[in-house]
C-alpha cells in the first residue's frame, strides 16, 4: 500500500511541486540570489527517488502534466511581447545582433573550452547547444552525434548558472538597460534565465522570452555549420 502511494502519479507530482515551492520559500526568506529554487528542488527530488527506489523513467512519466504545461507557459510569454511590441520593434536590430552573436559565441566557447580541457569531441557536439532550451538542444546535438545525457546536463547547468549569476554579473559590469539585460538572459540561459529575467522586470522578461525563441532558431542554423568548420 505504501509503495503504491509513493509510486503514484499524484504523489510524484506533489513531490515536484512541493520541492520547487519549498525552494521558492527558502530563497524568499533568505534573500540570497544564489539559492535558485531549482537548485534546491533537484537534490530533494533525487534524494526521495533514491531513498524509495523510484525509477527515474517512472518519475518522468508521472510528471508529464508539468512537462505539457511548459508549452502553454511559453506561449503565455506572447502576452508580454504584445504589451511591449513597440519597444521590441524599436530595438529589433540590437536584439537580433545579440541573438546571432550569442549563438556563435555559445558554440565556439564550448569547443574552445573542451579542447583546452582536452575532452573528447563527443563533449563538443553534445554541449554545443547548451544555451538553448532542452528540446531544441537535443534536436541539434543528436544529429551531430551528441550524447543526450550530456546535452541535458549542460543545458541545465547553463540555465541555472545564468539564472543565479546573470543579473548580478550584468549589474557588476554596469549593464542596466532592461533590453540588454533581457537579451543577455534569454540568449545565454534559455527558460531558467527567462524566468529570472521576469523577476527583474516586465521588459526584461519580454525581451528574454523573445531571445530564447530566436536563440533556438539561430543555434539550429549556426551550430552544425560551426561544428563542421571547427571539426578536428
């Protein structure tokens, strides 16, 4: 009976939501930006899965509702785009430049880092799309011969790092323009960065959401070309 409850879909859904809500509560109470809710939720979920011997594949399957809701959430970003459409059109050239430069730098930096660390070429192709949302990153890396697990981890780490450090780093560099902040967050840290940008302000969130989508398109075009050009 206990095992059935632990492995049930409602329990695993509550586990995911509860761990994330707890992470939000911890960060809100502590006022420490480094304590990203996902950074808190992930180890809690992993610990529960290990303690109760729950198969990761079963956990993923049980959380399909949350995965499905990601689609409407992304579409909902269109409301902020509509609200700030005039500002976005006015800065479209700058936004497009940020996305193109970001996609090129994102791929080239991975290749240079992997070669500096003397890592296998598998890591290069698997991590090339680290700056875009996971479904697009997998569609980019797998045809190039990348490993899905490495891609997933690199995307998660990139998003978390940008979401945690991004706003503070931009302020440290004196970058406070909301369009520039949004473009940087969306181009470098996909969905997690966009969620953090929304907390910074409506304009930042709108631009970040737009850049997140454009970054996926740009990287899908740029990554295969650059990987072929930079092939060992």
